[in-house]
């Protein structure tokens, strides 16, 4: 699967070793105009640490009252950036469908906003 010309791709960053990312996930990261990490507090992100395309949502955890609020604001941030255009990748630890509460919120917000979306499976 190739990365779309614009829109949002949600990827799982795997179990904490960049060598375990799927080829599809790595291609999406390589082609991205912007990469938003749910958190940088995850092993295996050394190759992304100094990439100027990368931002994260770690600041949101300090400002919210609870995780439900944090996850909602993360979804808003990710989809807002995707509406600006270009190829946006939202990266989460592990697999995007297992124990990742932000992904369904991001998917719903993207659908509501008309943002093209794909989700790439990963090693968990």
C-alpha cells in the first residue's frame, strides 16, 4: 500500500524497536510531511528524535483533567493538522488497534471532517 498524496495515516510504531516496524509503516513515515506521535515516551524512536517533521502530544497529558479529555484533544490536534493538507502520519506505540484509545477518536474525527484516512497494522 502506498502513502496517499494527502490525508491522514495512522500507524503503529511496534513494540519498541524501529527494526520491527512494518515496511508499510516505514514507507508512510518516510513519505510524511508531518509526523505526530501520541508520545515520545516509547523506545525505538531514536530515528525520529531529531526529525523536524515530528511533533508529539506529550504536552497534552499535563494540561488535562483525565485521559478521556486528553485523548479527545489529541484527536482534535491530529485531525486539525491533517486538514491543513499534506501527508500526515499519526504514530502510536504498538499496534493501532490494540489498547490504543486515541485511534477510534481520530478515525471518527477524520470521517466527520472529510479527511482521507488509512490505518496501517503493525507488530504488537
